[in-house]
């Protein structure tokens, strides 16, 4: 009976997951999920699923009960209530608890995202001691006092020498127990994501909301693929600086744009903290494409080609639509770096485009 219930629950869970996949674009644009962590449960409203349940009620009417003529509607009583009735059916919402890791799995399945394979020398193997049991020999530093006392207590009780009025327990050599251990090799794939964003006057709240949502799902997907991951944040107008996560999403400045300033701070951060021999490096830049000059755009291309992309797994550029930005920087990248295996670009004009943008960055073949 228990096995049947478990099978029914799994089948119902699959139905729920299918409904979430159907509404995936909506969930990708849900700002309420921001700030959740991978293992914490989050509640997701799912449409039009009735929970399985038994229904109790009056059996005095229905098929085979009472008088009726052919064509009569079964079980329909007199209508009650006041006011004009509506014509549309109501929506039934059910709250389903999922972790962000489970949502990341749905994201991967629906967008056909491949499992990320850390590249060659970026994989680190660490060794640690795992205490896995108790044994009768070992060094004094690993003596297990509680287990030794229990062994001594058992011995005195079994031999009849235990005195409740004078409960003195003196462990003998044969009572002593020691912790046992074994060496465990633990492969770790460390990664760092550096998010860079233009916060000049042409980047308004709508543009920042798009950046906020996309970077959240990028972060969620990469955390699903790596045991250890760090996120760093850089903002820039004509100058750049590293900031915390909250500042990254809420800072707004008024001024021009010099994209190379962000790339320079990024390179300094990598040189100081993240050796490419030990870290998988992912770089993402968000802007409306309005740069200060063609000369600075060429400087950006040079830095990407010679300094940043050789040491990183990927450079992703996401251009968000703005009524004030020129939108030309993505054209510069396409002109000078089109076809580069580590550069990917996307355009996000609205929340609906986030779905396709993530697939562009992490789809098969990238």
C-alpha cells in the first residue's frame, strides 16, 4: 500500500513539474525569487491542478436514486446566491514547494542546457580525513572518551562489580576505543562569476530589472554546476568600481559611459584573487550599448582578445534595450570578435527575452 501511495505521489509530482515547465517563461521573469538560495524551499503557484482527494456528501440524488427523466442533469440543485453570474471559469492555484536547484533542473531540461564540464586544469582535488567508525587501537589523540566509558560501564555491569552507591568506573586497556578514519579524495570545481553593469544615465530602472533577473538565473544555473562558487560585482559609468550585491542592483548614477573601465577593474580582480589554473572564470557584462567613443570600444575589444578571454571560460555580453542608449557596442563586438569560441552575445528587450538569452549563453555547443 505504501509503495502504491509513493508511486501515485511521484506521478502527481511529475504532473506538477510538467505544469511548471509550461510556465517557465513566467517564472524566469518573477522578481520575487531573487535572493533565494539553492537549498531553501520556495513556494510556486501552479495553475489548474486539483489535488487528489476523497469527496464526501449527500448521496440522496444521482444515478439510480430518485425520480428523473431522460436528459436531466445529474446532481444539479437549485442555484443560490445574489448578483450577476460570470461566464469565465475560476482559476485554481496550488502552492508547490521547490528548491532553486530543482528549478535549475527544470530550466536545464526545458532549455536543453548541457551539464557544464569544468575545463582541464581548473579541476582541483583535495584530500581530507573522514572519521567513519570506532576501533580498539589508535593514538591517544583519537581516543573516544564517551565510547571508552560506555565499554567500561558495560564490563563492570556484566561482571557484577558495579556498585550504584559508589559508581566509580575505571576503564581498563581493553575498554579504550579510538576514532577510525579514512582519507577521502574530494574533487572540487571552483568557479567565479564576475557581473559587470553599466549604471550610467541611460540605464533606467526597467533596464536594471532585466539585468537583475538575468544575472540571478545565470548565477542559479552556474551554482548548480559547481561545488564552490563566488560572485563578484562591478559597476561603471566613466569609471568603475567593485560593489556588493545590493549596490549592484540598486545603484543609479548619471553620467557618461566608458566600458573599458569595467574590464580593467575585472582584470585587476582576477589577477589578485583568481588564478585561471584554479578557477573556472565566467564574465558577464550588461549595458545598453552606449559607449563614450569608438576608441574606447576598440580598447575593449583589445582587452577581451588579449587579456580576458584567454583566461576565462566564457565572456557573455547582454545588451538591454534603452530609449537613450545607442546600442552600438554589440555591433563592435560582432565586427571584431564574431566567431570567437568564448564570446556569446544576446539582446534582451523585455522579460520575455530572458528565456532565450539564457539558452544563448549556456545552450548546447557553448
